[in-house]
């Protein structure tokens, strides 16, 4: 059971967390791009709507990613899996 816990902790640490970080960064960049477009094209209604949609989808992405991060942490704590475990080693 310890090996499984170590494996799951390593998967979360090495794969899941970087993917979540990348998706959070892309959602934040989308949000900032929407703000830029919204301000830049303040006089044009259609371009302003495009900026508003980018802001909306950027915020949705951030909420989803932070929610996923929270759910993963709740699951890890529920099953008593520590993310800072020793590296996987072969049994002796």
C-alpha cells in the first residue's frame, strides 16, 4: 500500500500539478488578453464583446482549475496521501 501511495503522490507532484499550473497560466493570459481587447476597442461594440467573452472564459478557466486543484488536495488528504513522500524505491 505504501508503494501505491508513493506512486500516486509522485504522479500528482510530477504530472498533475504542472498541468494544472500550465492551464491556470493559459486561463490567466486569456483573461488578460480579454481585458486588453476590451479596453483597446472601447468604441467598437463587436470587438468589445469579443474582449468580454475572453474575460468570461478566462475567469471560467481559472475557477475550474482552482476547483480541480482543491478537489485533488481534498482527495489526497481523504486517503492520507502525503505529496512529500520519499522517492519510489524497490522493496528489499
